[in-house]
C-alpha cells in the first residue's frame, strides 16, 4: 500500500486554534464620509477581517 502525501498546511502546535476567542487587533484611522463632509477617527479593528471591535463602554447613549 502506497503512502499518500500529507497536505501542505503548516503544522501549528503552539495553540493557534485555542486563540479563536482571542483575536489579534490593532488601531487604525477610519474615515467616514457623510452629508456634512469627511471625518477621521481612530478605531480598533480585527487583524483577520478588519471589522471594527466595539468597546464595551459604548453601551448607553451620549
């Protein structure tokens, strides 16, 4: 019986899969354009898909 080649995915034994709830984030500038012009603000985004991380303190209006 011939052995089948292994998939070319890298082996990661350093706990990458256990980091599913601990996503890497970074801060970046976000520009938003509306009827009143363009504004720029800083926001924290997820590294893997660049979606914005909403701070928990944002509950409750201004």
